[in-house]
C-alpha cells in the first residue's frame, strides 16, 4: 500500500491505511441485492458489510423517481422517433442507477455524468428543457453547472472523471464536506482517464464516488472485449480504494451501497468504486441498431429484472404504495413529459453570434472581426429576404 | 547557497535574475497575493521542478499548495480543470513539451472549450506551463516546439516570454487571466540572466485581496512589443527565436542595415495592430520561429501580414523556421535551429534591388 512519506506524515493516515487492506478493498462475492426480482426483501449479512434496507419513505420516493425517469426516457424516445430531437442516448432500464445517483447526494455535492445521464441531471433540479437543450442541438449546454452543482454531460469517454477528482480536491483543501459522484459506462473503464482519475482520487484521498453503470455494452461491444477482470469493481483494489458490486436494477441496494460510499467519502473515508450491473434495454442511441449485435432473447431475459417492477411489487406487498401514490407519481411524470413535448414543439432560435461570445471571457479582436462579418451576412440575408 | 523562494520573496528593488528565477518569483508573488493559486505537477514539490522553477514554493506555501502528482499529464490537466471549476487557480507544470501530449485531450476537449460550451458560466482560470523548444542538446521528446497545436485550438490563450522581465510579467498576467493559458517557456532561456526592477514589476499588480493579483497595469496578453527599433526591415519572432533575431539585427547594423525586431509575446490573442504598424513602417518582413514551418504560427503571421499590409510590402514575407522534420538529435540541432546566418540570408532576399 501507499507508504509515500508525505502521505504517512498526515495525522491519522496510518490508522486510515490500517483499515484499508485486502478484504475491505475487494467487492462482495456477488452484487449486493436487497430486493429480489420477485419483490421480496433479502435478509442482511450476506455481503462484505451490512447494507440495511432504506426506509419505506425513501423507497416510496425512489419509486416515484423511477416512474419519472422511465417517463422521461419514453417521452424522449418518442420525440426522437417523431424527428423533433436529433438524438437521445436512453437510460431505459438503467433508471435505478440514475435515481440513486442523485438521491444519495446533497444539493452542495457535485454530479459528473455522461450523455446517458439526462435523467440523473434532471434529478439534480435541472429543468427539462435546460437538460434537453443540447440534445435539441441549440447549444452544447442548456444550464449553468453552478446553479445545480452538476457538470455538463460529457461525451468524450471518461474525461469527466479527472474533473470530478479536481472538484473534490478543491473542496477538500477548503475544508468543505462536498462529495462528488462521477458516472461512467462499462466501456469507458478501458479509457486512460478512468485509470488516471481513480489513481489520483486514491492518492489524494478525495471524496469521489465512481459509479460505473455496467449496462453490458459499449455501443456494440460486449464487456468481455473491454476487460477480463473478475469484475470492474475489482479494479478498485489496484488503486487502494474499496470496490463494491451492486444489482443496478435494485434501487434499494443502490441507495444503500452508493449512499454508504457517499457518506464514507463525506466523513473523510476517501473515494470508492461501485459497479452497478444493469442493462441497456434500447439501442445505444436512436442512430444505432442493436439487433445487429444482440439477440432479442438476450434482451427478453432482462425484462423481468426491470427496476420498476420489483420495487413496485415490494412496496405494494408491504402496503406502502397506495393508489393515491401511484396516481401522484404518474401525474408528476406526465407533467414533465408534457413540458418536454411542448418545449420540443416550440421553435428554437439560437443566436448565431453566440458562437463568438463565449470562447474567451472577452472576445479577441479576431473573433470580433469574424462576428461582425457574420452579422453583416445575416443582415444582408434578412434585407434580401425582405425586399 | 541555493536561493529559495523564501528568501527570494525578500528580494526587492533592482536585481539580476535568471529567467527561471523570474518565473519562480512570479509564482511566489501570485501565491502570496491569492490563496487560491496552487501549483502542482511532476517533481515540482520537494525537488522544485526539473528546471527549478518551483524551487522553494513547497517550503514556503506547504504541500497543499505546491505538490507532486502521480505521473499522468491528463490527470494533472484534468484535475486542474476540476479545481478551477471549484474556485481554485491552478498553475500546473507539464515537464517537457512532448510530455504534455498525454494531457492534450484534456486541453483541447475541455480546457479550451469549457467557457464556450457552458455559455461563459464556467471560466477556467488555470495556467499550463510547458517548457518547450530546443537548443539545449536535449534528447528525443525534450525539444519539440509544440505551440502550433495550442494556437490552433480556439479558447486557449498562448503566451511565450523571451526576456527575464517578460517571464515575470507574462506569468503573472497568465495567472490573473480569467481564461486558460498555455504558457510556453523556452527551455534554453531558463538560465539566461537579466536585470529587472522588482518593485516596479510588483507595482503592476494589486495586493492580496484581488484574485490572482489582478493587474493594475495593462495586461501583456494580446500585446506584442517592438524590442529593437529599425527602419529597413522587421524581424518578427517569439520565445526562443527572439535572441537569434536580435543577434541578426546587431550584425546587420554593423553592415549598415537597420532591422526592427518585434517579439510577438502573446501568440493568442494575436496583436494584429502592433504587428501591422511595425510592418508598415519598414515594408519588409522576415518571420522567425523554431517550429517546423509547414502550417505553423509563422505561416499564420505571414498570411495575416499579406492580408492586411499587402500595399505596404516591398517584398514577399519570408519565413525562417525549423525544417519539416522531427526535432533532430543533439549533434544535428545546430543545422535545424534558425540562426543568425539563415536569418540574414532571408533578409538579403527581401528584394532590396528594387527599392
Ligand atoms: C473517447 C471516446 N471514444 C469513442 C467515443 C464514441 N462512443 C460514444 S459512446 C461509446 C460507447 C461507450 O460505452 P459505455 O462506456 O459502456 O457507455 P454506455 O454508452 O453503454 O452508457 C463510444 C465508443 C466517445 N464518445 N469518446
Ligand atoms: Mg455500456
């Protein structure tokens, strides 16, 4: 383990290291599951640490969020099919990961995600049309990251992970208790920045929780072509941070596992790596055709593992989910879906001169010149059109 | 006795300094002025950097503000990006030009684009210091002139000092800038010496309260400087090529030709006004740069001059640059580097017979 003199100089580090050997860093033998696919709750004591079942109120709220997330995915998919939106990388089937990613965070924490994490971004409070502005093609972003402590989704795989480490490092230096949650896909774990970010996070002992949504594919390439490690969570021990595996379609387990890592990080326990086993039920994006690389039988196997089904059944059987709740959740989801439909049906009008405004805090003389040129072209076109 | 930043901080008034020490003082003074300025990279802590530019900073400011990172340039730049998002002003050192390349994706895809993609909501006040260029007998991957990649990337400010005084001023201005700066330090100048008035330099910056020690004097960013007056032709150079340009002008003077020398200093933003004014005053131009000339900063300068000053030109703009080859081995670099003779040969070709 780390015996870097500077690291050991820190008071408390020796004690910290003592608790972070072998077994503790390895994930549980099987992914943590608290509610089975048939909606019954597991007993505790099966995993490397006890993960108590979240309380009924939390699970009920979580279920409402799953309903909302599913509705966002369905609505966005429909808008893409109708040609109102250029592209949508869907998290259909992965909603439990999305919901856990924001339900375990506080307002002052930070979330770093990818193109697939629109639902999680909205869970941070980002308004529907702000979250979808980039997907509509108006600009590369639609919200101010500082307003929600949520980074813009990143498409360059794994490159957001070192940023998450930096945000956490800055917070730590200032003595703040911010935690950063960083999302990536299974394929992204092969990128250099995945390795770099985990190593930096561990060496600087910063409060970042890395959550891999292992949805089994990177576009068409199955996980076996990315890694032959026993699991992606096993990679954690190589960095000296704890790893854990969790059923990524079990919101209860995700809230428990991610929540515990977030709170450990908040209390100075350092980073963690969590692998959530889930499945991308739809194609990579609408531009992709998943039938070229996987069978419908394979997809069908995941249908009964759906994150909504089991939590609904559990809550219903336990008497926590009344028809009033179900109605309330559906109404809230419908309202968001309507906002999305209305928003996408409104013609947007991005200002071409914005292209020059933000490149530098003050446009250079060259950009002013180019902006003036475009402005003149636009004015001429308008005059030409008017005459 | 080695001079550490701690006693350097006590340095004041008129001093003779090396280029490297001027950079150290700029870092030191910025760190004193603003607690959010932090320095990290490879070997910058205990060792003080392989060129000793961060010498003494660790001792003075502690390991939280000057520290070594694991060896991963994308991690250095990526973490700096995150820290800048979250209120810090990181100044990172990438050890050598060619070893900045593992950080290139972070620089191009994130550092350069962050302001634009967030509609100005996130500005990244970070400085990426890169020792660059040759002339030091360095082995492979230690002598690249990589400025072309950065100047070609919209969103980056690219500065390169060529004098001890500018080393201090440009670095302080880079740290004070709200935008990310790629700060390119010509290696062969690190141990060159110059005399500066530290009190006057420091007076350009306001004290502690201002983030990064914001400038009171006009920023050097976007400003070229005429560093030698002359009337017959203009030599335009930057960074490591300024010294040979000055030497060429000196030699030319003994031969009765008066050459003006202009130091670009700020590659981006580019100072069209100062450069065009200089060109118009002489009508003849040679652009000098160490990087391979093809599709380079030198090409850009030549193109801009012909677009803007065509009617003032008595001859085509000529370039004296590195050859279009990978940087040569130490025993061959003398043939590669633009030197006085090659510069004067170019000057001779500026169609004097027609004037
Ligand atoms: C650096 C980089 N290389 C390639 C791509 C193209 N690309 C986009 S998504 C993707 C697959 C990513 O798979 P994974 O990390 O598992 O995430 P998922 O899409 O399954 O959520 C690829 C190859 C990219 N965005 N960035
Ligand atoms: Mg995947």
